[in-house]
C-alpha cells in the first residue's frame, strides 16, 4: 500500500516517554505527516497496558495518559480489525516459524499482507522481518 506503514508499540510508546525517545521513532512520527500507519487490533490493548503499567510505577500521571491518547487520536493511525478465525492459524504458523510472540507476529503479518514497511525498534521483529522479506521503515527516506 502506497504511503502506508505498520507501526508497532515499541515505536509508538517511544513518543510517550522522554527517556525512550529515539531519532528513529521521531522519524516515524515525522513520516506520518505524509503517510498512514496501520496497526493490528492488539495495538490498542498494548498501548493501554503500557500506560497503565507506567501509571502504577509512577512514570505517568493519569492526566498524562489521557493526553497521550488524545495526541495519538490526532495521528493518521488506522486499526485493522480482522476476523480472528481467519488469522489465528496464520499467526500461529508465523509465530512458530519466526520465533515471535503472537503480538509481534500480528505486526509482521499485517506488513506482509499489506506489502508495506514495518516500523519497529524490536530486534527480534527486525530479524523476523528480514527473514520474511518485509522491509523495515528506513528513517532516512
């Protein structure tokens, strides 16, 4: 898909925490001014879980979490909803062959099915992407 990329939670949450920011994550965010991010349905649960854990550890105040969710809602991020029974076998097979969690396999699968690059900071996911010929978003483009 032209002007689309899959963005995983490692990149998105780097936008939330100053101590996790990176030039790569910033480049992905800048790229969203001319592209649309697509994410699997699990993404919403992952983002909320990270925020809840950060609040419990006093890294964020509840108001910070609400503000971050508002900021995310302003970005061109589309959550893909697929029928679970259509994808469960595929995700199981991909997770097995790539040695990924089901969560990470969901991002890789989405990039494979849509023919678009994957933006991630996760080393295992980068390795699996290379093994499956999924391109990794190039921050210098």
